[in-house]
């Protein structure tokens, strides 16, 4: 076989391409069947069970992870519910304490107000007694003051001092009416 260049084909021609050669069809079919059966058996007995077991393991792992996630979610929900309950209880206790303190302070303020009111009423009663006494004394002195004033007025108008009995009688008549 002599070739002159790499691109040139050998000058001898051996015949048809072996897979297309009709004389080798029977042996090719036999080998095809043998190879197919061996590959099928190999796939069915070795590869597919391994792949199936890997898929089953992954599915089991996924199911376990989902179950664990659901358990954690349930724990989280329970913790949240406990937290909310504790928060509500704390708020209720705080509100009760505030209400109790408000009532206590209101009672103290009311007691203080009553005490102060009683003190003021006592001072007012004492002041009224003093005023009544002063008024009584002033009213007793009104006759004397009126008599003195009338005497001074008459003296100024007339120029002579009137008699004390006349001034007292005039004042007495004026106070009656």
C-alpha cells in the first residue's frame, strides 16, 4: 500500500464497511444480543439497585429532616405560646399592681383630704367664734361709739355739748328703728 500524501486514500479497496456487510449481520446480531443482555443484567442487578438505594436513602434523609424540622417548629410554637402566656401574665400582674397602687394612693389622698378638711373646718369654726365675739364686742361698743359720734356732731353743729342722757336716749331710739 503506497500512499503519496496524508490526504490520499490507499489505492487498494477492501470492500464494504463491516457493519454494513451483509455477511457479518448474523454474528453482529448475536453479539448485539449478548452485549445487550449482559448490560441489561449488569444494570438490573448492580447499577439500578445502587441508584435505587441511594434515592431511597436520600428520601429517608429528607423525610427525617422534615420530621425534625416539624418537631423543631412544634417546639418553637410551644416556646412562643409559653412566652406569650408569660408576657400576658406579667402584664396582668403589672396592671394589678398599678391598680392596687392607684387605689392605695387614692385612699391616702382621700384620707389626707379628709384630715385637711377637718382641720380647716375646725379653724373655720374657731374663726367664726372669734368673729362672733368681735361682732358682739363691736355691737356693744356701737352704742357708745354712736353716742360719742352724735355728741360730737351736735356739739359741732350747735356749739354746746348735749346731756349724756339725751344722747343715749336718741341713740337708743335710732337703733330700735
